[in-house]
């Protein structure tokens, strides 16, 4: 994805679906890593993002006794705090873009 398109996407206001169960909150990659959602692992431009890289470095399931241990790492706590403030990875700004209600206009 071109950088100008990516920058434009990052301006989208987000409404995280993983915070209120509209979408499952986590996913597991075929590499054994816990990630925020299934969408996060699908695009090279998202996997290259620094936030994604920070999360996967501390998210290898085999290195922990429980998923809760992973979620309590500084990286995951920072990610959740940032997401609650409207700052996420590119895929968050694409998949969880806040909907704009379109009102119908009628001609009388």
C-alpha cells in the first residue's frame, strides 16, 4: 500500500469492535503468536507497523503459561490504552473505522 494512502487511512476515527464483543478480541497466528484480531495478520503493510512488531515480540504462546500473562505485558497494556484513545495499527483504522450515519433526504 502506498504511504499516502496509509497516512490517509490512519486519519480515520476508530470504533474498536474488540472492546464490546462485536468481533472476537484476539486471534492466534499459524506461528503461535497472539494478535489483537484476525485482521491484524492479513496485510504486509500492517505486519510491518511498529505496534504490530512490538506486540508479536511478546506474544509467542509457547513462552507463557497463559494468555493473561501475555495481555499483562507492557506492550499489550500500551496497545489497549492507545486503542481506547483512538490510536491503533493501520488495520484498526481500516476495519474498525467509525461509521458515519447517512441521513436520507427527501424532496417534497
